[in-house]
C-alpha cells in the first residue's frame, strides 16, 4: 500500500514544480527517485527517444556502473525498447524466466541481482517519447495501485517535457527532447569536474549540485554550466550543504 | 551518438575523401544529397560565437555562413548558444527577432527554411551544421533523424580535427571511432579536465587519444579514470 501521506506530499511537490520554471533533467531525476520510494521497486531509470531512432538514458537512481550498463544495453534489446515501440506497459517481468525474450538484458539484470522488472511508457496521446524502467530484487509483482502510481509518474515526466503546447508541434518536441539530452551531458561533465575538485564520488557531486540549485533557486543545468566554466568551486557547495538537504528534500524543512 | 547511422555516414564520408581537410566538405555534400535541402554549411563555433566556415556545399550556403559569421547572429548562433536545434521550417512566418538581418539575407538568397543543429558534447561547443532550403516545410521525423545523425557525425569530425590540431597523439582521422556516449565518458572528461588543468575539449581529446593508443573502448578507460585506477597527471599530456 502506498503511504497516502507521502503520496500526497509527492503530488504537491511535483505539481508545484510544474507550474514554476524548472529544469527538465532535475525533474526527471526527482521522478525516478520518488518512484523507488513510492512504488515497490529498488531501482529506476528513465529513457528518452533521442529522435535518431535510439532510446537514451536521461535519469536514474543509483550511480553504479553495472546499473548504467543495464540501461545502456536496452538500446538494443529489452523491455524498455519493446515498451517504447508498442506504447504498452510491460509489468511484472519475472527475470528468472525472461531469457528467451531478452537474453542479453535478462542475464545482465540477473548479474546485478534483480529478479523483477517493469517498463512503463512515456506517452502523450498517440506518441511515445520514452520509457520508465523499474527493477527489484526478489519476486515482487506490483499491485494495480503501484502500477498506477508508476504510470502517473511517467505521465508527469511526459508533461514536464511537453508542458507548453501540442505535441504535434515538431519544433517544440524536438527542442525539448534535444535540450534534455544536451543538458544531461553537461550535467555529467559537471559531476566529473566537481567530484575531482571536491574529492567526492560523482554521486555526491550530483547531490551537491542539486542541493545548491534548489537553495539558490537556479536550474540545475545553470549550476552545471557554472561548474564546468569554473565559475563556482567546490567550497561554495560544501558550505551551503546543511542538515535538511538530501535527495528527499524539497529544500523546505516544513514539507518533511 | 554511437549508432549505426553515424558510423555509416562517417564511412561514406571517409570513402569519398582522400585527406583530413576534405572530410567536412565530403560530409556536407553527402548531407545535401541525402536530405531534401538546397545547401548545407558547417561552421565552427566557440563560446564567443561563430569562428569561421569549415565547409559549404555551394556559394549560396557559403554566403549565408559568412553572413552569420559577420553579423554574429543567425540560427546557428542561437543553436550553439542554447544547445538545441533551431528549426525554422517557414522563415517568412517565423519570428526572427534575434536574427532579423540574417533573415533578410536568407530571403534575398531565396531561402524559405533553415535548420541549424548544434555540434557539441555537453559544454564542449564545436560548431553548427546548417541546412538551407528554398522551399518552406518541416523535416519529416525520418529526415530529422537523418539530420541529427549527420550532426553527430559532424561533431565527431570536428573533435578529430581539433585533436589533429593539438597533435597530442590523436588517432588519424581515417581511423575515427564513433564516440561512446556513456555517462562515464562525460564524467571522466570532467575529472581529467580538473586533473590536467585542460579545457573539457582537450580532456576529451586526451581520453580519446589514450583509448586509441591502448586499443580499448573509451568507456572502459573512463571507468578506470573514475575508479582512480588510471591517472592523467600533468606529466602525461605534453610531448
């Protein structure tokens, strides 16, 4: 059962985000984190159509080489790809029994220790622009309620990407998708730069940047750009970090 | 970026050209043949704006590239600055507030549509690929995919040209490997840039050069950099 109070808080958090200026990559990152919190899964990744015929990873929980690999290989085979192609949810995949359908993906997922997976489409009317992929250890089929929450989060991701006008506008869609992909690379570079400057892991560097973005009211991408341009240094971030900051914080202690 | 379409384009471009300097010209030519456009231009970009035309399919395209360079405004300038494509399928109907003089120049040249694709790797700004058309109309989804693949191939070429220029043991252009787009590669680029005091572009060139020299995928090398297994001390990057 999804904890009602937490669901309500997340709903408010996301709605409040969508009506303000927001950074798309930061929103997608937050969605993957809320997903593993609210839905009975252990890891999540969000993949987007890059408009060149590939799915690209844009946000994920857990900075881990093996998890990254698990998403990357789904460009060629896997539930994300199938979900993206059909626009249909693929739920409750039993990874002990999926090798026929997705041999490479299944082996890689089992190697990481996962037993269950799900893929939920990012779709708007008839267009599918990506997929949300979930993994769990243990055989944990999702209840209808959890599946609905996962789809709801995927829908919010879609809205966040296409929040302004009709998706039929090719120019807008392309701008939004390409911007998200470009921002993601910039953020990855910034993670590397900051981790080397601050002597932290890339995961911690990411948290520092997101926290700083929230506290200073700037988009995450802007902070990342400043980091790579050498306009902010590690000291500024570490001073700013405080007891309320972390991946579950909206920056407002009263909201916890 | 590491898709078959980009590899195919680069192979075709290499087959069509005998030397490094000819590769960009070969690419714009192939692009103009593949897509329903009248002309293609490839411009260099820096953080300060246009830095010259690398290649253009014809005088018309060259003129427009030069115009953007001279004016410091135009779809390619916006594309480079924002990091996203500037798609203007109907110049007459487009709001051209940020490039009115360019729009006037394009109109005089008989152009009705422009599609500008930034050539970049995150913060590494390399150039722009401009597609011009004498008729208005959007690119289809398929054509857009092709245009983006050409942009990726052009990005690859510009990275290689840059590396050739800095002579850091760069792979020869004919042995160009398609850039691996994993998160680790971008993170390692940032790390190497801090460790060596080099720009991101130079850091990426260092990574690519070492991956080529050691004959291993750049993704693996990047992983080692992040795990602290491989170093890029200042001593390593000067001949």
